[in-house]
């Protein structure tokens, strides 16, 4: 749902239970769509390297696992940690927060720490909207304020620092997708089954392919946001029409209403909104 409506960040102040293949697949799909998945590391005070906590422990590249720190920068006593599985720490002890009944109260937990990281990620994208998801993640992790009390306990050994992150973001070169766009796409369904599709996707190439290395077909939501890809990249060859073989029966992902083709190159890929 978040992917189909253009969300860029998922803030996950929750966790527990075992590993779920369905959940992992959903997070992987979010990664393909460029969504950052920020997750609480857990509140059992245990080492996530040896006692995994989900969803923060899934090994998917869009995840940032967040530990809780105190006002002095130490790891909160309740916070999970992990030198290979928890990325950074953020304030999570005695955070003045909204509460049911139109009230406010002081709360503690990695669920309090996670929104701090989400907020800085949103600030980075507001400041540098063309940065990729992986670039925003790298900025957040590379710009932490190092703290010897966190060394060896979390991956970065540091605390979230919004000022450092904004300064670091300026140095990043954002993706540079092609300026030229494909002229169109046509798909004829040859599968008689209900809810199943198969056929050939015909792409009408851009008039000028001088800055295009490839084309890619994506499912698109009713709001116009691309979901997961259909098939592999199709190299730009100079031909007016290119064909993607989709003759194996497939079912569209949830919220998909159609297909869109985009152009790409080594420095970036255009989005469905500009197709």
C-alpha cells in the first residue's frame, strides 16, 4: 500500500515474533521501489547478532536497525544491540510523547528512537530530493556522532546527528537519469485465465537514445507510482521497437493497475512519474 502511494520511508516502531518469508518478501519489494525501512531494534536488552529481532534483523539493504540511547549518549539498558545487525542509536529514553486520551507522557523504547531516524531521513530528502534511497541510508550511517560507549555494540558505533547528516548530504551526487523518454508501450494479454496475464510487451523506443543504455517495464499503481519490475532490463539497440517476452503467466502485484516503461543508464533511471 505504501509503495503504491509513493511513500519513501517506512517507520516501524514495532517488532517481535519469528522470521516470516512473507514479511521479508514485502520488505524486498519495498527495497526495489526505493523505500527506506527504518525499524526498532527491540527492547529485550539482548544481542541481535545471536538472538535475532524482526523485522529489524532481516538482511535486506533498505533496512536501518535503530537502538535506543540515553540523554548522555549511552545505550539504554533495555535496548537491543548488535555489532553486525544494529546500525545506529538515537534518543529513546524518557521521550515526551503523545499518548491515548489526548495526553502526553514520557515513554522509553527503541520505538521512541526509530522516529528520530525517520525524521532525519525525511529532512535529508526534503533538502536533497534527488538522492537515492541507498544514498540517504549511507548519509545517515556515515554521519553519526561517534561514541566510545557504543563502539563494538552497534555497526556505526555512533549516534544519529541531524547536523552532520545535512552537511554530508551536500557532498553526494544524486542519480542522473536519461533526459530522453520512451515513446510508448503496448501489451496484449494472451492468457485466458482470470487474474493471470501473459503476452508480449512492445516498447516504442525514444526518438533520441544518445543518453539511454536500457529500458525497463514496471507495474504501476493507480496513483502513478512504480511497483516491481516485469522482467529484466531491455538494452537500447537503436531499433524503433523492442520486445519483452512475458509469455510465462504472471499475476500483477497488489494495487497494480497497468504497466509503464522507463529509460535508464549507469548514472540513474527515470521514475514512472516522468515516463
